[in-house]
C-alpha cells in the first residue's frame, strides 16, 4: 500500500480498477433480478428472449399499465423499448401491456418480418407486481396462426418494475 501512496500513477490505476470492478458487479447484479424462461416460437423457430425491461405505459380504461418488453437484444439504454421492439431494433420481441390489476390488454409479436398484435389466444397467469418487481407467465394454448404465420408462447418472466 505504501507504493500506492508514493506513486500517483499506481494510485490512479488502482482506483480505476476498483471503479471498473464496481461497475461490472453492479451490472451483473442489475441483470440478476431479471429472468426469462420458456418457449417463444415464430413459424416453428425459437426466438431467444434474453432481456427484459418494464416501463410505465399509457392508461387503458382508466387503469395504469406496465409495458413488459422481452427481447433478443438489450433494451436497457432504450428510451422507448416498445417502439424499438416494433421497429425490429431489439431483434425478436414480445411486448406485453398489463394493467395494474394484472389484466393482459395488449400483446405485440415481433420477429423479423412477422409483426402483429395478438389478442384472445394468449393468457397471463401468476402475475405479481410487488417488491419492485413485475413477474408472471404468459402462454398460448399451443401453436396459433395469424394469417400465414404461426406462433407459440409459454414464457415466465421477472423484471424490475418501472422506475
């Protein structure tokens, strides 16, 4: 430690290393409370949902909503992850609009040229918004068709709630 005090360059390097390690562990910790598991298929091909972000949505029927964006690419820096998902900037994505009382009122299915709103055949269960997290399971009853495209969802998620 005496050599750190005697050399400003060594002290600066040591401080930078400690700060970088702290930033790395905070990023790992931030991702640790986000989980996505299950199956999401478009035209029989798996979509690898790796990232999740929850943001405050627009009111629906005088109820507050949360948008949960599950995507192949990281949306953490996106100011409008729902829009970025719809424009394909996040790869394949599933955008869920959920009311404060746990009703699924909107679903956007996105992968490459397949983009549509789904309603009816998709259900949200086990929804919780507590302790700063939003979690639940969203699933279809098997494979569904939308014109010439097929899709299937059976995904469980947990993500920090909107800030």
